[in-house]
C-alpha cells in the first residue's frame, strides 16, 4: 500500500487535472474516460477511493448549484432589462402618438412609428378549421404508463412497454 503522502499527492494531481479541464469549458467523453483512467491508476483501498470520489462528486454538485444560481440571477437581470427596454419603447411610442408625431430626428437616431404587419388574433381556437392546425404526435404519459405496468398481474402485458426492474443506481447519503 502506498504511503499516505503519495496518495494525497496523487489526488491533488487529479484535482489539478480536473480543474484544468473545467477551465477549458470543452469537456468531452474522452475527458471523462481520462478521469476514470486517472482514478483507476491511483493505488488506494476501495473504501478510501469511493470516499474520495464521493467528495469530488460533492464538489461538482456544489459547482452545479452555483452555476444554476448564477444562471437564475442572470435570467432575472435579463428579464428586468427586457421589461425595462419594452417599457421605454412603449412609453416613447405613446408620447409620439399623443403628440401626433410620426418621425423624430433625435441626435444620432431617427425614430419613427410604422404600421405593424397584419397578424392573427385568435378568438376561439376550437372554431378554427382543422386545415389551419398542424398535426402533432401524441406524447406518452410515462408516469401513468409506469403506474399501469406496476398494477399488472402475472402474465398481463401492455403492448410496446415493459416494467424495467433490473437497473441499479448509486445513492449517496
């Protein structure tokens, strides 16, 4: 069994390798295989290796949550700016319309009001003939299908589907 400082160094090198890959932002299947190969090359007891992999996974989960939070923050900021832009545009249009102004030379900008192209206003979708509707494939209700498959008695089946019971997954607690 390798010395503790050797294992620590191997895991430190592995973490540096992963951090460098994160920085490139172009993670591929080859990168994943390289991580697995690197982990397999570290000589360590299985319990310790699983613990270290789990710690690494927890770090990744933290990064994922941080990215999600940042995405949500940026989405809120984007939405705020979109609403602000739309509000200013609506305000400017209403001011021009109230004053019966169609065109304005505003410094480096030319602002004008134009008639909008014709569009469709739907009053009651049910009354529109089918020729104006786009056919779409039916979507499966996999939750209802799973519930029905679980209720089947021995020998009964639902054509086109089976209850899969032999898959496994890892749960970390």
